[in-house]
């Protein structure tokens, strides 16, 4: 049954990919692309194709990492944000916008910000020898606060006309202005990270037991947690350094997948990724076609995510 | 040389010692019970033996100090059942039991079909094979405990540490589980050390009982060897006023029964 859900979601994703390639301000047709009418082929390859790939890949990555975080922390609201990835990326991107020029440098500094924040979180957590999961969460909260302070300080020094607007726009997230050229290295890192997370799936499940229990099942808890969180962070940092912050997909996709399969098997992990791709592709199609100007994609992911969060809370209350 | 020996073990939490200089030995093929009142250090003792908490002293299993072993090696020779499992995700019973094979397979490997058969067999032993594909979270606390027992059964460990495995079980399963471990230790020549709250269960199934009081061993008794007066005295020292008596079941088998003795009765004797 799990595989059937994966196939159906895959088919929906394929349909959305086709829609994503042809929906937008500039009308495209298959014939026009093949015969290269006007600038159709150029629009197709430089704008539509890259952002469609990005929405599929970005959603998949956020779905898989959301699944991993929620399982490891045994917390249905966990996502990479809780260990400081997003706030680190925002501070990094702001520094990139202020001190360097060019989108490549912004991407690079956002990646370094995200990755640096998680390294600091994990190092702080390693100071606590009790082996409790919440030491990582608490360290994440501290790093998040620190990164927010850095971000505020950077915003204060930014030129309100140009730099501040760029920072705010980056934080709102979006899939425009992403070229295939920018995606090459992050895509390779992301694919490798995703493959490794699939391979570590059994260890992720073992870490869902408490740390003493996991240790007595033969898991080197601290080491394994560090490796898996690092791989997840690498994937998320690669994605959001290109797209900016995208809310709720890491939360929404795994829950939708679990609601369907009622388990945490590897197929559910794949389904979480596919759900993430579907949600982000759908949100991106709306973001570029709902208004005369392009809207931030997070508006649409939040529009779906916030009611879903309320549903989750009410479901848990009813369960008690 | 004994099968398993604990020497001068001290352990505690946040710098405060709960256990002081605990030493005892166990033989293979035996069940050792740990009895004590709440807060006497039963769980701490089990957690210290398997190095879940820091401790001083040594724990020697078949001439090897298990304190310094890496988790995978430790899990291959020592299995542990906590009072309550921390698993709180949607996962099938079969997958939970297959977690017990982790020490025998590589990080990226999946349990083989033969292992899955063994897992089903273990679930059958605890009466849950019909529910192998059901969600672990849908089980009652007692059934969850049985599932964790099944996971322990497949581990092929030499030493089993059980922290009040009977606490969530009904009377039938309490005895069934102890019988299961009793058969297993004899067949595999292994050893079970179990913290128990029910002294009657302990007196029936354990070869040796370690009585813990205020973090120290107050007595060690052997129900199959020691006289009833000695055992009653040792248990009274632990629980206060108790009476130990023998009664027969319908098959004529004798069992020890520990009864709580009212203080008024003891006063009237004086």
C-alpha cells in the first residue's frame, strides 16, 4: 500500500512539473520551445526549467530532513529550524548581501551561516554528557537567538533602500533568480546527503527510542546523532542557501506521508520527500501566477501549513 | 571463576551516590532478582551495570570488563529492558523486534528474512505474532512490554538486565514471562538479572535474590536453598513487618508467599 501512495504522489508530482514548466507570466508552448519561437526556448531553459527542478529537489530535501528530525527528536513539530539552520542561513545571507556582491556569494555565505550555526549547536550540546535529546534542542534555541541578534545588527547597518530590501526578500524565500549554473554543486551535495539519509534510515528509527535504550540496542547515540544531523543540515543548507527560507514544508510533508501510511518505514521517508516536492511545486505555481507580481513562496506554504498545524494540535488533544 | 561479577560498584546521579560498594556474583543458567523498596537503587544498579550511567568499580562478564565496551559490542552480549520503552513513533511490532538484531548487522544493512522469521517466533512466544504488522503505539502498556521482551529474546545476549519487566503485566503474563526467561537461561546458558517489585514472583522464579536497602546490599538469599526463617528475617529487614509462608497449588507444588504483617499484630506478640 505504501508503494501505491508513492506512485500516486509521483504521478501528481509529474503533472505539477508539467504545469510548472508551462505556467507563468510568459506563455510557453511545447511547439514554441521545439521550434524556438521568439525567446521561448531561452525562457524555458533559463527560468522555468531551473525553478521547476529547484521546487522538486527543494521540497524533496525539506520533506526528507523533516522526517529525519521528527523521528530522531520524537517531536512531531521538529524541523531543521530547531537546531538553528534557518536563522544561521538568514544571518549568513544578510552578511553576503552587505559585504559581497553577486548571488553566488550570497548563496555561499547563507550556506556557511546555516552550517556554522549547526556546528555551534552540536558543539554546545556535546558539553552536556547526560545524553538527553533536549540538550541539542536547548543549544539550538541559544544559537537561534544568537543568529537573530547578528541578523538584527546586520539589518541595522544595511542601506534601507537596497540592502535591507534584499535581505527581507531573501528571508521571504522564492524560487526565482535560480539558475542551473548555481544549482550544480549544491545539487550534488544534496543528492549524496539524501542517499546517505536513506541508508541511515534504520539508525534513524533506532534513535527514536530514548538514548539509554538506543545505546543498549548497539547504537553509538552521540556519534550517530551527530552524523545524521550533520548530513541533514548539509542538505537543508544547500537548499535554503539557494531558495531563501521556506516555511512549513519540513513539518507538513512528513505528517501528510505518515497520515497515509501510518508507519515510519523507508517508503514513508520517500513519500515525505515526494509530498514536499508536491507542496513546494504547487506553492511555486501559485506564487508566480496568483498576482501581477511574483509573491514569496512561503506565503503559500504557510497558508497550507498553519491550518495543518492547528489540525495536528487538535488531533493530539483529542488523542489525549 | 563466576559467570558475571560486580565488584565494588558505586553509582549515582548529579554527584550523589545512590549505590555504595555493591559486590555480588552470578552463575550462568540462573535468574538473579533484585528486590528493594522504592528508591533503594534497583534501577540504578541495572543502569550502572550496562554503563548507561557512570560508575566506579567493575562488572566482569566471562572474564571481560563490560564497562569499557563500545555500544555495539556491549549490545551483542548484554540486553536491557527498561521499565518503559521510549519508542513513540508509528512502527510495526515486527520492526520493533527486529531492532534487537542491530548489534549483529552492519549500520546500512537490513534484517534478513531469517531474522524476520526469528522475530515472528519471538512475538509468538509472547502471544503477539497475530499482531506483528500492527502499530506498536496501538498496544496497551503491558503489550508494549511484551513486545520489548520479544525484542530482547532475539538479541542472543549472554546477560539480560530487566528493569521491572512485570510492572505493566497481568498475573498470567507475569508468570509466563518469568517462565520464558527461566527456560531461556537454561537453554542458552546465559544469566538474567532482574529488578522486581513483586517478592512472591521473585521467590518463585529467582535462583538468588539480592536485597537492596539504601543503596547497599542488606542480604543475599537463595530461595531454593535457604531456610524459611533466614529468608523471612532478611525480607523483614527490607520491607518491615512481613511473614513468609509456604502454600501448595492444585498440583501440589509448594510456593513461598510473602504477607504484609500489621504492626499491631507484632506489638501484640511483644
